C-alpha cells in the first residue's frame, strides 16, 4: 500500500532509465542517444531539449473487483472496520509517448526500449517513503483509435506515437484504525424498579463537571457514573431516601481490594423538603485516610445500609472513581516556566502526565525535558515540555491509578 501515487510513477521511470544504457537495441550500427524520461504531460515534455520520453498518469479508475471484495467482507463481518479504514483500490492509466524534434527514429527507438522494459517487468514492487511495501501489475492496455484521438485533442500537442499502460491494483493507505479500548474493568447495571419499593434503592452516582477552556469559555458536562476528587461533591441517585430513619454510607475499595470504610460523615444534611431520589456526598479537601481525608485515587464503590421504617436495608453497590485533584489556580493556560501543577493525591509511581497525547516520564527530582517530578507531599508536580515540542496549546492531563483528573490546565508553547 502507498500514500503517494508519484512513487509509482517514479518507480516506472527508474526502470527505463536504469535499463536504457544496457538495452539490446544499442549496437555499433545503432548508437545510443540521451533521452529525458519525464512524468510530465506530452505537451509539457516537448518544451525540453533533445529526445523526450513521457510517462504521463492521465487517468485513475476505481478497481471494481477489489472494491467488491472489500464490500463483501464488510457485509459478512458487521464488526469489521468501517470503509474509511479499508484501503482504496485504484487502477492507474499511463500514456507512454516519445518526442524528438525532427527525428522520428529516436522517437520510435525510445518507445522500443521503454515497451521492452515494461514487457519484461509485468510485476512491479517497491517500498514507499513510509516503509510500506507495495506491489502491482503492469500491462499494455488496448485503447481504440477514437479514444486516443480524443485524449490527444485534450492537450495542446498534435497526435504522436503512444501506448497506454495500466498499473493495478494500487492500494492507497487508509486512515489508521484506532487502537482497541482497554478491557472492561467493571460493569454498572441499574434496573429501575417497576413498582414502588418500601426500602431505599441506590442506582448510581452523578456529577456535574465544570471547567474553563483556553479563551475563557465555560464547559459543563454530566458524568454518570461519576469521577470525583478531594473537595468535590457527587450526587447519589436512587429512590426512597426519605424513608431512611438511620443509615450509613459505606466506601469499598479501591478495586480489587474489598476494604470497607464508613464515610457517612461525607453525606450532606439535606435541605427540607429533601428530594426522595438524590443525596449529596462531599469529599474532604485533602487526601488522607477516610473518612477524615479523601482516599487515594482509584476505582471504588459505595452503598447504603441502615433502617427504614420497621425494616433494615442494604442497597446494591454503585461505582465511584476517585481522581487526583488538580487546581485550576493560575490557569487555565500556563505560559511561562516553571510549569507547576498544584493539587492533591499525586502518587509517585502511579501518576501519568500527558501534554495532549504526548506522555512525559516521571523523574525523582529536577525533571529534564520530557519529564515531570512530584513533591514529597504529593500536592504539586513540576513538568518540563519535551525538547522540540511544536508551538501550540496542549492540555495538561493527569492520571493517577488509571483515573484521569478533570480538565483544568493547558500549557502554551510559543
């Protein structure tokens, strides 16, 4: 497969120029002469000096047979790649013609050498500049006199001796298939009760995420299930909360550990009258041992248990991801070094930092270009952009234990 069609043209030209000095046609009675092999159109080639051999790509067609195979495979495999990820199959049509001002013998001899070379090389192979291997067949294509006449009339040149060659199948490199997503780490299943339940139910977590992008625009989106950091709030979504007479909020995890902690202190006292389906949970502002502190980043789950009316209850568990907190202070755009990201929950050995899609490597201290370092308290990290990073604005993305923090800061490179 190739990215650039001119690679095919240059390869065909190279076959002729390489074989030209050693062509059997040249004898003491038939002296060799210089020829300029060009990919220009015949009328442009005539502007050159001496003998000219034009190999002009004048037409491209879709290869219907190959495309039909792609479509058939797609119809049989619904999970196969979409059309934009399949190669484009093409037939290339070249017009081979020669010109030598006032010398028909050189014209016909140039055509003789070129057609012999193409006859001896019915299969052409090559490696493109992107290191993609490609292969095609080359064949003399029969064209009617009327068709060739119309082709020559489309140029500013008069009709000359010519032949048409078809190079097929040329596969244009398609768009890269995106990498597969990570394996499923957990499944969140919630079923809305069909009838009113006498006991409280916990169905999920939800959070309204707000941040400011470069330029000052405010962005608001809803996360469900939610990811929350120290000092942030999240909503518990369920039913029958007003029926609870005594209850506890239990935090389990981080996955796959099953440690459970009573974090009822995180539940906000509801306003009166409180909605029966929502409760607000606010994490402590600093990372530490719960419930006094927000737990270290990771994948957790929560559930409620207690008494409601005359009975006791334990709800199902729902996922709750906890991320490192990233402060938006001084942002959203950082323009001058040192580039420092403040927050909480940055853990050595578990933290990833990316500038857009460019990962940085963690250093113990004094980061070099392309690295970042975390302070001892885990409340700040200093990053140094990679050497040669192009100008532009890059989102500073922080992940700890695989959980990505809210967008907050961008780095601007002049």
